[in-house]
C-alpha cells in the first residue's frame, strides 16, 4: 500500500521505519528534510509538501507535536493535506491531539469524502522502535478495519475505541492519570525517606504490595467500573485510618502532602455520608456526582476483557 508519513521526529521516525519494514511504499515529509534521510535511503520518496504526500498515497499518517501543528499540516491552503486528499482516501493522526480539533478536522474532510481518524499512540520511543505500541483509534469503524493491517505494522495493540475523538480522549485519560500518579508517588516517597527509610528499600517493599503487583488500571474492575461497593474488599473506615496515619507522618517530618490531604478530605466526606463500611473505593462516587456522570459497566463485559487479556 502507498502510505504517506509526515513528522519524522522522536516517535514518527520509528513508526515510519516499521511501515517500511512491513513492505509498504512510503512517501515522507518533515519540516527538516534531513530527518527523512534514513527512510529515503531505504526506498521512501521525499515530498516537498503535505499536499504532495497526500496526492501520491492511499492513506496519510501524521505524528506531530500538537494541535497547532496538526491543523497547519492538515488545513494550510497552499499545501496542506486538505488540498491533496481526494474522496476514498484516509488520514490518521497519531499525535496527542485535542478531541475538539480532530472532530473539526473530521467534519471538514468528511465533506470531501475523506475519512479522518485520531489514533494517538502510547509506548514511548522504545515502543515505537520495537513496535510494542498501543494505538487508540477514534473514527469510522469501517475505515479502522480497512487499514487495520497497516496499523498493525506500527504497533502491536491497535484498538478501536469509538467515534471520532474517542482515541484522543483515551490518550488524555491515560497520560493525565500517569502524571497524577507520578506526583503522588513523589509525595509519598519523600515522606517515607524523610521519615527514615532508605529509598531503594521502600521501592523494593512497595512494589511487592497489592498496588505494586497490579497494573494501574486493573484495580478499576473490582468496584469502580461495576459500581458495586458491597461487600467491601477493604472498608472505607480502615482506609481512612491508613491515610490519616500517612498524613500525620508527613506533618511530623515537615513533608508537604497536598495530594494525600485532598485524598483524606474525600474519604472524610465519604465517611460523613455513612459509607464507612462500604469498600474504600466508594469515595470515588463523590467525583461522579461532581462530574454529573454515572459509571456502571456490566460485570460480564469486564470479565470478558480480563479473560481476553489473560488476567
């Protein structure tokens, strides 16, 4: 298949190289022409503009820094993708992008018969190079299926999330959660070290605990996703006690515990609702109330996902 690839930076250069390894004919473009040299040496053709890329291929991929760059490449009146893509072709944006932007692009391109799909990736440069990469795709499912083999040349976990924008939303949920957890880990580890335990010893200990042995998002399957908090796996009143002790230890050693204190406030409010004997995750219902959403996934559907992934 003739494939266009625009954006040969830290991630893009590896993804484009993997498409070549899979035997696809590549047409490439980047703001730095020298970034394309390895791909051109391996048989890719250079194009001077995104428009020239679009005119020469069946499907275009972009891997760019953010929404502004994506819009410029897609919509530039003098040489953007919109001026070169014709009905029946498709455009996948691999960038971490704004759902609002990709939905707007989808509407503009759809009027010309072109499929636009958001397909942000997760796995970092190493994953991009080794093809151990997740692609979260939003858009027309038929287009996803049509180009699934191409996506599989880029990563080993291409997953259709839902309508346009769904892939970008999944990526933002994933990344924001990771950085919030990162901040929380910095908070509690500094507390532990200042309280007198060597950092390697703490790390070796906690990674063997219940949280350390489990994938970050798998814990949502037990109570939060099905919306079932009885019988408790660990009662809220006991969890409240644990976090209270941790916050007190932080105060004792003059360690700021912003996130832990917010967590304690949430748990205290949940206790005051009379939820002390329910599972500790019941405090998550407070955020559902504030957001105006109710999350309740059938247990059978959760079980099917876990069994499919061998969990």
